[in-house]
C-alpha cells in the first residue's frame, strides 16, 4: 500500500465542521428514542420535560445556540492508518488549535482549567482536548469526536472487582452508580460500560462505548442480554427524566470488553446525559 498524505488544512476544516455540527445537533438516533420515551411516559412532569428536550433539539441548529450550555471537554479518539502521513504539525496541535478557533467563533463557554486542584484557573479557550491516538492498518485518519459535559462525567465510577464477582454484582454496581447520581447526570442517560483490561483501559472502554450507535446490538449475545437487563433495572429505579420520577431513566446501555489479568475484573461506568453529542469523520 502506498503512503497517503493528508494536509493539516484538510483536518482543520473537517474538524471545525464536525465541532460546529455536534454543538447544535445530538446523535441522530436520539430524537426517536426521546419520542419513544415520551409515548411510554405516564408522569406529566416528565412528559413536559421530554417535550422541552425535543423542542431544544429542533431549535438549536436553527438559531445556532448550543444544545447545552456545557459544551464539555472535547474528547477525541483518533485512529491513524500506518500508511497515512499528516503533512503539518502533530495531530494534537492541529486538534487543539482548531478547538480554540472554533470555540471563539461559536462563543462556546470556556470550561477547561489549567490545574485541577490548586489555582483552578480557566484556560479561556476550551483547550486542551482529551485525545487518544492509536495506529491501525490503512491510509485513512478516523476521528471520533464528542463534547462530554461535566455533570454526567462527575457521576461516573470505576471499580476493581475480584475474579469471583458474578454478573449480578456488576449489574448492581451499574444500577448503584445511576442511583447515586440521581438527577445530577441529567437523565435520561446513555450508559457506557467497560469490562476488562486494567485500571485505565476499562475506563477508556466505557468512554468509547458511548460512541456506539444508540440502537446497535452488542455482537456478543451474552453481553447483548446483559445490556438489556441493565437497562431494564435502571429504568425500574423510577429516577426518571431529570431525576423527577418516571419510567425512563436511561435510553441505552452499551458494553465494550477486553482481556484482563487472571486476578482482576475491572468495571467502569461512564454516564452520558441526554445531550448526547458525538460524530465520526474519516479523512
């Protein structure tokens, strides 16, 4: 396979368009799931909130006001083909410069701090992004991009189970995570779950699970069943839309798994609010 060159100008342009799109538009399958939740709901207050969410989705791209005032941390999973050469600065520099420029153009709220604990001074430009890079076969550049709000992220959890843990213990952990979050994660939720790997990779799996097609079925039948069981249990909590009660606390559950050490069983739960903003571009 011949090497293929991709200009930094092309990446900047495609990335800027993607950032603008997800600022004003959620996952394309989200409206249908919210409409289904609305049709199934019996709580009048939850019905009213779901209608507001759907109206917000309709209006945001028309009047170019972000779906949510928290335009989040920018999360990027980048896959660079081993025959793809970026002509220009390193990819993280391209991403961050484009983020800064686009944040200014769209008047996005600055949400990133230089230091997490001591001075907590705002960078003022939403950079740096959270970037994960992997090398894959091919000559393309794939970017999976999300705006991840702080409220749901704060309610996410990770637990190192022992290998003796049963499936029910993992189900209970996920339901407990959602229950402790109550309305703070802005339900109805999308729940990403990472099982396996080690301490850091199970968290990455949980994050990456949020990029799955919302209505996609897990290709591993046992995990597909587990996803549906967790979704049912979460919705039976009655936490409901925005924590105000009702039938729908979560819209979807997705699990990604990886091999792990014989002495370990890591599980991470990454919660995503109803303002589910992500996109994939291939250059």
